[in-house]
């Protein structure tokens, strides 16, 4: 049966719109039963506990401890998943056990990850524990478990979800990766999901339902696939969260979220806050968020969590900026992996910063800092590159490692860093070279008609979105748009196909988007309600130029992007040297400022010509027309094909700048050099019309001023940007004259360049 036929059946049997039915079929949800189960998750679809080994032994030992008043310690992890897993198990066991129930979460900075001998000894000295049960850790703690049982007299129980090593701990183990008895048993639970199933085995489904809200937080936070069992857990957990079931979660939600909580809110607002305590303080306190009911204590805790998150954000921002600075001379040609080290970095934000860099450069990243005399690293990967496979291959240099295909933690001696760096990149280049090539922007669905609110509501049935079930990416092919600034003037918005389309931080792209040039917009779609009005909202992810913008866009770009200084050392380069550079896949950017120069150079150098951002910060070799701010920062070589109107300083940020003379850009502007009298007429008209009407851009302002100023549009634009440079005119969310500012035209670099 073809995909078209499957789509038709889903549309007919489930009353779905074609867009929604198509998306389901493309994701493998291609018959009525699968689609109904996907759209209406049911607890009955969870993997039966009988399909797992190990859980019966753990349940039996816990029941014995409960009945005999034995002391139990839950040994967790300091991330959101580990804290949530502790909270789930502690909430239940402390309620039913006659003995003491405590928990221990290691400190990220002093204890490190996982079960350690020192932590076990601390537990032995400070508690009367008889049973120690791990959550979200322990599957590879073979020696530590032996020590705990043989030397300290603990009965150890391991619940975990991480990939096991060759040998398992000698105690009862419940880890879906090793416990699954059938091919259908779900293996990708997070640590809290494993703890949830333990509660179900101990006390039944009705009891485990009480903890789905906590498990949902962990499932999204730990970036496990939101399919099958995880989809069910997250779906019902979000229902519980939005029914305001748990006081602590409610108060955290109220501190940072308005409206209905979604999986995206968990990923970007709640989970980072919960993680922050373990990153910058101590995660043990966070368990109270899920177990405490006292309003005053929770108020204090939520304030502390938010303060920790502020510190975490600042640490992450600082580390990100430091990494970006180091990457300005990075050899992406020879090094597929981004591997960086500084002894002063905070180890609590290595992983989250690595994730940021992965999103920015589309390359796997491992960041190292010094911890207790050795190097401690955290890594994140991209789709198609198994980071665990890579570090296993070079494990001879490592003192420890662990993780899964998309993330890892590693340790090594400082003396081995360079050898590790070289070996890792050599292996990645050999095994994954095809995965490192710049990938074409793709989407799930190309819209060819308006999207009404009913369709948007159906699309929301595909939630929760996350790993394994990402939010669908839509595309729309557009020509001339009508984007206008909003907010502080750095953002833009328009109405396209019945959607409110927002471009955050895209003010520099507005002239191109509003030009006649064909382009494809990629965006996420969501449903929102504001002032009781339902709307479809789209957030732009990417723009793929179908064709280059017209010369009018380039003309205004060069006026708008005037630099601060010409004090830059620029070397001339000849055609032969330029051709040699053009053979590199990464690190060489040829910059053009008009269409003809860009297209001619692209043909001669056999490189693609792209507009604005190119491939973002990943320095794929290209001819870049009218580069966005920062677009050339990560290229090792920047070759200007023309000198900009004024100020080449913005191309010299850590780069060596060359000039391959392909034409005189300035000659295109001297034909429109305004006289002093013409500048005066233009300024008076701008002041008059902006005083009675709001204008989004200079082109719209010219349309009203044209008859009065009696100059061509290009000359008007030269005047406008001279005034803007001098501070006489402000151009942001709107245009207006700035009162009280006086300046000579000769103080403008644009005026001197064009009229000189």
C-alpha cells in the first residue's frame, strides 16, 4: 500500500486533516490502530513488567526491607533525571516503610558521577543503611558494588538505564538494556522511568500514576526518545502537571511559565532549573520540590532554584563565549570533533555548553576542564555520529568513560590530551566523513495553502514533542513578504498563509525577506491564545534562498553595514592563490557585495554562492554575498572580492583578510552622491513625515517623501544612512528623528566615501 493510500485511510477513519495524516505516515504511524494508539496514549500499552528480568528480585528485597523495618538508602545522580528518580522512589518508600529511608545524591564537583567507594563509606558512617538501591547510575560500578557488599555489608540493588559494560554488578539489576526478555520490551526508559516501573511492580499502576508528573520531567530532560512507553509517561505526566497535582512543581511552573505546560517548556524552562542546583550547588535539596508541601519552604526553595539557574546561565554564557573565541582559529578541515580544554572552566556547565556548540556548529563537541589534578570532559554529538563508539575507539588514552551514542563523560590525564585529540579526530574523519558534510535543510511538510486553526489544533495532538518525536518542521516557498520590526527592533513578523510568522533576531534579514527573490522559509508551528483569540503561530528556523536578492537589497545592505574603521591589514592575493584556497572544504570565505561579483567568482572558483549567514557558524567554504554580522568569524581565511564602502574591520575578527580585486564597489554609489542641498531636503522630509506617521523601513518612508525631495530612491537611501550614522535619525522598530543632535555631514564615513 502506498503512502498516499495510507494517508487517505487515516483521514477517513480518524477524521484527520491531510497534513496531520501525512505526518503520521511519514513517522511510521501508518495504520489506524497505530495512529489511534499514538494520538490517544494508553497506560495499557506500557511494556508488561513480565517482559523484564531483575525487577522481581529488586521488588522482593525491597518488600522484605519494608516489612522488617530495615534502613534503606537511595543512591541517585545530580542531574534532573537522577533527582526525579530519587524523588519517585523516596516518596513511595518513605510512605510505606517502617524503617528509615534516606537518599544520597553525590556532589558533582567533589564526588563526581556514579557510585564511588568514598560515597559508600560516607553512607556507612552516617546512616545505619542495610539496603542501598541505586537510581540512574550503577550499571558499571562492578568493583564498587563488590566493596559495598563484601566490606560494608550492604545489600546492593541497581536500577539504571545507561549502557552496560562487559560485566554486570553482582547483585539484582533492573536496567531495560540488559533486563528485556523480549524484542518488544521497551529499552529506552530514563532513570526516573525505571524507578516508576519499580513502583508499579511494588504497588500497582494506581500508585505509580501518582508519580507520572515527576517522571515526565525526567523523560524530557534526559532526551530519551519520546515514543512508545516514554510517550505514554510524558503524555500522562503533562496531564498531571497541568492539573496542578503537585504543589512544588506548581510553584516552579508559576515562576517561569504562563499557560499550559508543554514538553518544550520542560526542556527549556523546568529541566534547566532543576539541573542548575546540581551544576552550581547541591542537588539533594531539589528532592524537596517533589516531596514538600509547606508553602514557605517551597517558596524559599523555588527562589533558590531560580537563583541557581541565573548563575548557571551566566556560567554557561561565559563558557560559550570563551569557546567561541577559541574556535575562531579552529581547523574544521582536519578536526571533525570540536575538542577544547581550559583548566578554569566550571565542570558543572560543560555538558550544557557542549550542547549549545553542537547546535551552533553541527559538529560533535567534547569540552574539558581540570578536576582533582586530571581532566574531566563532557561531550555531545550530532545525529549519525556515535560519540560513545568514537571514545571507545580511543579509550586507551582515557582513565574513565561512559555514556550513550549522543552524549558521553570522559576522564584523562593532562599529558594525554593532545594524543587523545589527534586520535579521536582521525577516527571520526575515517569513519564518519560522510556524516560531516553540510546537510541540506529538510522539512516534514511543504505548505501550499493557508493553515486554519482547526488544523493547528490537530497538529497539537502529535505532542509531546522531543527526541524521537520532534516537532514537525514546515516550509513555505515565498517571494515578496511584508515583514515589519517588533519588540526592540531586532525581531520581525509577518502574516503568511494565515499564520503569524515570527523571526527572532532576524532584523538584518528583513530587506531580503521582503524582496522579490524566491526563498523557502522553514518554521515550527504552534497554537496559542492571546486575549481570548486563537491563532496559529510560526517561528522561523531557517531561510533557504531560492535565488539571490536583487541589487536594490545589496545596495541598501552596503549602506547599512558600514564598519567602524579601515585600520585593518589586508593583503592582496592573486587568482592562483585564491584558487588553491577554494579547494578547501572548510575555512575559506570569499566575500562579495553585489550579485554580479558573487556569481562570477562562484563560477570561477567552483564554490556555492550563498546569502547572509551561509551555513551559520560552521565555516563551510563558499562565496558569501552580503554577510550577516559574525558570519565570517570562524573562517581561517576571508577573501574580500571588493573593498566594502567603508570599514573592513568587521571581517578581521581573528581572521587573516585578503583582497582579490574583482571590481570597484564604490563606483556604484558615486553616481548617487547627494549634494548638500539635497541632503537638507531629504532630512526635512524625513522629519516631517516621521512626525505624523510610523514607518517600518526606509523604502516605505521614501514612497511618501519621493515627490517632496525630488531625488531618486538610491540617493535618498544614501542620505538616510548618512543621517543614521550621524545619529540624526533612529532606525529600529520604527524610524524617527532624534531631537537635539547636531553634526556635520563630513563626519559621516558614508558621506566621505560616496561624495569624496
